[in-house]
């Protein structure tokens, strides 16, 4: 399989963790979101993925897009280790947790949105950071409250990583990069620490990406 | 089941369509996102859903959140009519299409974000409309290109509505409400028209919501 990604894209980071956990071999095709005004916007990539976003995964059956859809597909095709629980209600909770990040936090703080705020709405650096932190706070408050409803577990939902953890770790990574104070979120931090003990997460980190130095 | 929703919330609109298509009886509990500075932020609802967002669905097994997770749960529990295709690749495409709306368009244009832009970043009405239209254009361009790769079908993916259509119709509804020019999107418009011929979609429309007049 070939993964079109960008080392710092947190949606790509999620998919790299999934591929690593499942031990699926993949080639990386780096789409640099900063160079050349964004390689994802150039025709070379736009012809591959008209949504002009990373990641996308070239499988034997064609191109797959959207990180959560890709991960669900991988989980169906390579069931071990499972990234979604067998129990239907628990599965709904895992998906909701993941979507709370993928639909409520990340979309507001990604590169193209920050660019629009700065270049089209002329906001200051301070306003940009406030915006970034605001949506993190809104989102993490809800997620911390959610985890706190149950006894602490090793991962978000049980003893093995699920789609929820695959979304949480890249989001916390971004938060720390933007110097967001994580001290109000002991449960989220605890899960993050556990995840980062695993090779699959370590290998997927932006700084361990083979093109990380290609800035 | 009890659905906590808001008549104009497009994430709620998606779930109402799913419930209608499957013929599942539900009670509505209206959470007014405008009245009282937003009833979703008041403790009455925040104690139910700490993420303070609508929709949420009270099932026999507890509260479910996030519209796409709720719809996948309903599809698993009430398999007919199916909202996701049997074929794994097609299922991945349907999920990706839905997420392209739920993760890339809608999060940028919902009420809380527009409020932040107006009240905290002091943008003008004109800038707000430009922002709104910009993300619609970015998103719809990709989706129109995607549908145009195949022969026209009655719905986004085949002869019956899927999760993709459940996300598309509310998004187009919002676009029209904000006077966005849809003329560049014949394939999306065609699907929208087909969907709106169905009772399940009609019944779920904001203006047909029992609390629509409760402005």
C-alpha cells in the first residue's frame, strides 16, 4: 500500500499508527503541505485526490480518503489487533470519541484554516493562538469529563488501543506543539503516556517520519 | 428512544433522517442553541452530554453522541434499510464522503464557530459570509469531482440513500440558507433532489420540525 501523507498532518499520523499496529507494510509518498504553496493543491496530487487533503491510501482496490474511513477499512480487512470493540455500544462510544476530535477539534485548527485566519482575516499571532487553544479547551474538557465517568483504564476504552487513542495522541501532540497547558486533563495525559510506550505510536510520530527533516 | 436535537442543527438533521428511514419511533427533546445563550451550555444538558453538543440519542443502553457514530449504531442495530453498503471498498467511500462533510465543511460553519468569529474576532457580516462560502466551495468542489468520476446514480452511491446522502442533504440545506450559489454542482443537486422526494428526508427538514416555530 502507498500512503500519501505529510509528516506533521495529524490525520496522517492517525493512519500511520493504525498501519503500524496492524503490521501492514506501506510506502510513504510525502505531500508537503508547506512547500510550493502546498503540494496537495498542485495538479499532481489533486488529480489523485480531488479533495486535495492528506492522507490518502492507495490500496489494491483504488484510492481511499479520510483518515477515519481509511482506519475502519483497515480494521475490517486486517482484523488483528482490533481497533474497534466487539460490543456495539462500546463501539459507538469509541467512534464518538474519535469523531469528537476529528469533527470538533482538529478541523478548526488545521493548517488551511489557520492560513485563512491569518491571510484572509488578518488576525494577529496572539488571536491565532487563542483560537487554537479555545477549540482544544472546548474539546478536551468534554473528553476528560467523558473518561472520568469510568474507572481509569490503560487506554481510552480498555486494555488495548482503539480508534479513540489513534485520534487522541496526534491531537495532544499538536496541543503540546502549540504550548497548550494540558495540566487540567490527567486522564487524557495518562492514556497518551501509555500509548507512547508502544512502538507503533513511536514509529508514527512526526519527528520519526523519514521526511521529518524535509522542512 | 429520545433524541436531543435542535431543529436547525444539521448534525441532528442527519440523525432524524436515519431514524425516519429505518422507521424507528423517537421522542424529540429540543435543546435550543440560541435561546438563553444556548441551552446546550446550561447544566441541565451539559450534565447529560458533557460535550455540550447536539445531537445525542438516549438509547436503552445509555447516551450516544456524535451524529455519525449514532447513525452507524442505528445501522448495526436496525439493519434495514442499510445505510452502508455491503462491499468494503464502497463502504469506505461512503464513509469518506460523509466525513468529508462532517470533518471538513460542517465544523467550520456551525453556529459556535460563527459566533467566535463575530464576537471574539470581530469579523464583519461580509467576512462571515465569505468564510462560510469558502469552506462550502472547497468541500463541494471535491465532492462534485468525486461523484463525476462515475456515471450518475440516483443517490450518491447507488439506488438507495446511504450515510453519504444523509450528510449531503443537510449541508446543501445550509448552503442554500446562506445563499450559496449551487449552480456549479449539478451532481450534488441531482442527488439532493432525489433525496427530498422521500418522506424520510421531508419529515426531517428543519421547517417540518415540531419546534421549528419556537425561534
